[in-house]
């Protein structure tokens, strides 16, 4: 994903909060939105009220029981004010939100290879990641990890970022991320060519 500045509508920009966290996942059970909402409940009891924006389809093809349980949780007094469910958004809107977020939260219970994490990396945004081997392998700069079942641990990370984090866009971080990505692509290409040439020579 190219981290260039997408065109945005003025009204859309005005409607976006100045400080927020972003969760970009379908509302499927293994995506683990519940731990995020539980973390917000914990923080509310401490007098800390960060805002979380969620993108993604508000349904699960396997049934709607899990989504109903999340909506019940969000119906608690005050908690719904801290979560905005945006549903499916355009790619341009998603990139704009990610660039501006304090951090991207990826709380999944399991992942193959998280494109959300890679998008955040390319935009130079911090990530709060569930402590999975694949997330450790991706390990974007500035990532902080929490046990996926621990709302307390995530609450601590959110509270610290809410107090000390800086929303984007961060043009310097985006430029550095772009430069790093180009260098990695070049290194991968050279390694692949070296491997292919080695195999060719073995066959001669």
C-alpha cells in the first residue's frame, strides 16, 4: 500500500475525532473485539475515556450471536460513547483513518499474516498487537504487545498511548517506512535471484 496522502472530503475530515484508536477488522469472533471493549470498560472505571473507531462488516457469516453479544456490551451506560462502529469504509477512508490514529489495535486470537499490521507499518503508525508468533514476526517499528486474553494488559497500553501518544499523520515516519520498504523489497529480489541462479547452476 502506498502511503501517499489520499484525497479527502472536507466534511469527512471535520467529522473525524482529533484523537482515537483504530480497529480494522471484520466482526468475527477470532478478531477479538471483545478484549478491546473490556479494556475500555476497565479504563472507564479508572476515569480514562479513550475513543476507539472500528471499521469492518458488522456481521459474521457463521451467525450473529457474537455480534449481538458485542452490541450488548456496548449498550452499557457510557461505553457506547467511546466506540464508533463505522462499518465498511472505502480504501481511501481507511488509509486516512489509519494515518491519523494514535495507534492501530490488532487484538486477534490468531492470524495468518495480518495485512492490517502491514498497512500500519507502511504508514508509520504505532500498533498495539496481540502477542501472537505471527505478530512478533511482523514486528512493525514501535509495536507493543499484550496477551490476547488480557483486557487489563491492553487497558494499560491504551492508557499510556492515550496520555503520551501523538496522532498522525507523521510525514517523517511515513517517509522512513517507505524507504525501509523499498530497501526490503530490493533485498528480497536480490536473494530470490541468487537462489534461482544457484538452482540453475546445480542443474547444469
